C-alpha cells in the first residue's frame, strides 16, 4: 500500500494525477473519486512559475533540509536554512517564515544579498535573514547557510570553554568556533536578533573563513559549500557540543583532534540519504 505522507510533497500532484488517470481507466467509483479530489485540494499550491527554470531536486532538498534539521532537534519553531541561487550567485533561496518542520515547496522565496525579498507577495519573511545574505556576500565559497538555536551549543557561547573538534564527525570545528557578541555590534540595549544588514555583516566577519560561528545566548550560524555538507555540519555541531560537555564532566584534560585530523575528508552522502528517509523525502 502506498503511504501518501511518504511521497515527497513536490511529487504528490503528479502522483494524484496519475492515480486519477488509472482510476478512470478501471472505472473508479464516485466515492473514491471524491476522496481523491479532497486529497488533491488539500495539497500545497503548485510551484511558483518563478522557479520553472530551477532544478526541482534542489527545491526537494531544501524542503528536506528543513525537515531533517527539525527532526534532529537542531531547528525547532525557529531557525532557517538557505541555499545560494544556482541561477544567480547574487541571490539566495529561503522559505517563508514558518516553522521549519512545516515548510513545503510552495513556501520558497528569492532574496537578493541585501536580503530584500524578490517575490514574497505578502508572505512573511524571517527577521534574521540578514545572517544568510551577509555571509553569502563575503564568502563566495559558501552555497548554503543554517541558522539555529541548537541547544547544545549555547553553553559554549556564554562561557570561556571553546567549542572544539572532539570527534571525527566534528572535525570542521577545528581549534574552536568563534563567538559573536551582539553587544559589541549593537550595544547593551539590543534585541538579540540579527535583524539588520549591519548586524549580519558583523556576524559574517566573526565567522571569517570558518564553518561555524556561535552567537552568545542565541545559537549559531553554519556555512558550507553545499546543502548536504551544511546540514551535516549543523547536526554534528550539536552532537560535538553534547559530547564535549560529557567529556568536561568526566574531568581532566581532553584529547581534541589535532590539525591533521581536523583536515579529514568527509562522506556526507550516506547520512544525507538516511536523513531524507527519516523524513520521508527519499
């Protein structure tokens, strides 16, 4: 039996159309036809024509990334994911401002690197989208960004203990993720949000050439060369943080990865494929 909920959202309309055709060929009854019509009506709106020239698999992956990060506890009701627009490197793609676990392909919005929405058409946008635009401006090597309130990293942004690579899957953390202090950029009276281009620029400067920047009392921003790698880093930043806290609790010196171990290569395809299956996107 086919479970409709496990069919990727972007594919469901075609699935229903094929099902209706097959049903008509075998004389589907009026009751079944009515049920199918209700299912079709409940589906999200068709993809915006603005994305007719965009590889649909990229959209499926961006939706999946939101669901994967929510499933793994990195994103909750807040946080967001973006990819650089492969059609125009001076733009990026992000969903409208809703809970990441609820996004669908029809929520896609295009932004310029000043984080102005190109085609929001009244839909809400994330207030901290400037994190993404400003990182893309200064990092041409970055093609995906995640901002989260990943709970395990919070202690490392409010103490003197640096978040360092403690195991092989956290190798990208190197000698320690830098901590961005909003008070230095916005003063004592701040809203704790990166809601202007100036604050986003300050955060991007603190990230520098690294993969992760912690945000004091807030969360982190994670950057990578592609979506799969960036999702991998976002998830394993949280895992590394939990492991490091466990090691600290045991007491004594911690044997962190050395610079050669930090430079290891990483297979991100296997975990990506597993994560997609977890959220029924592959």
